[in-house]
C-alpha cells in the first residue's frame, strides 16, 4: 500500500472487508487490517471513506480517521434472491430511497461490492438511475462466479479465479442453495498465501463442507486433502474422474485459483 500511496493520493477510499487473505505476508487478519487501512488514514478531510459496517475490524475506524465515513452493510438490503438466468436480485436503501437491482453476477458476496459502489457514486452526485444502470450492466471478471450449462447438462459454477477461507465458504453456501434436489459437486483447489495457518484453514473448510452436506468433494493440490477424501496433485489427473460424475442432475462448483490451474480445468470440462 505504501507504494500506491506514494504514486497517488486519493480523495476516496473504499474497503469492502478484512479477511484472512495474503496472511503469508501480513501474518494474520490484524496485519491485513493494518495494511488496508493505510488507504483511508491518508485521506484528506474533504474526502470520504466508504466502509463495511458489518466487518468488526473496519468498525474500529469510527472517529479515527480524518475524512468522513459512509457506512454500508447488510441492514440496507432485503429481498435477496437468485433468478432463473443466474443473476442476483435485491432491493437496498440508499439515503432513504429503495433501489431495485438485478446484478449480472451470482452470489450474495457481490452485494457488498454493489453497495460500496452505489454509496460512493451517490456521494459523488451521480443520479440514482445511472447508479442502477451501472450496477445492472457491468461486465464481471472471468472465472468469478460465472455460470454455464455443460454438454452433459450439468450446471457449472466457475469460481476458479482465486480462493481464500471466507470466499470459499460463501461459494459453498451458494452451491448448497442452487443444488437443492440435485447432486452437489465441489472441486476445491488449494488456498494459497495463508502462512502458518494453511492447514488449519483447509481443515476448517473440510468441516464446513460436511456441515453443508455437499455430496461429492474432489480436492486438487497439496492442502486440499484436508478438505476432501478424493484428492489429486493436479487438475489434469482429476479431469477424467470429475467428468465421470457429470450429468443433467448435478451442480458443480469449481473453487480454486489460477495458480492451481482450475481455470484450465473449467475450459476442459465443457
């Protein structure tokens, strides 16, 4: 963060969350918090910070930075559901006005980002109609909760861009919701850069998967053996086994990172 703050001095800072990511470099969540908050601590008094009030770390910043804080969070949203064309429909309040939005992405985890963008845009004087239009028409990044139907008839949720403990749980929640009445399959790749707690975090996800009742879990990588009973060193070895389970009555989530090559696995599944 020091380099970026040397490069540019922003007037607006947005922090959506503080989670255990990149803890190999920052040791723990507190280290992640210290690094991220450098951004908002350097904001000028005439600027503003947009922060998630549901994150306990970020709530600690109240009254501790020079700029005003605009808070967003769960209490502003309601009537969240998924549409038949795999979008996320919701309503949320923006300064007393109720906005109805269909985000072109799948998953409740994107609501935080949508709120942060909407609250920042509103503070900049952008009209509500333009805010809604922007939220409903952005192009999402490849391999982030992209959904498609495979030739086998299976529904594929492609979340192979990156992986961390919180994102993994949210993706597993989505798989559990979408696979009601169908077979649920999770292909899980190693979570990286977690430092000394790598094994602990993978074991935690293993327990979470069992709690959610996922029917089949296939792990890929060194640490994913703590998540699944069926494990492979690489995606190429796993591919035939995964394909053998695919049919029209299943939903498969590929959750991992490009480092493990699960984006390549997704391309090979179609």
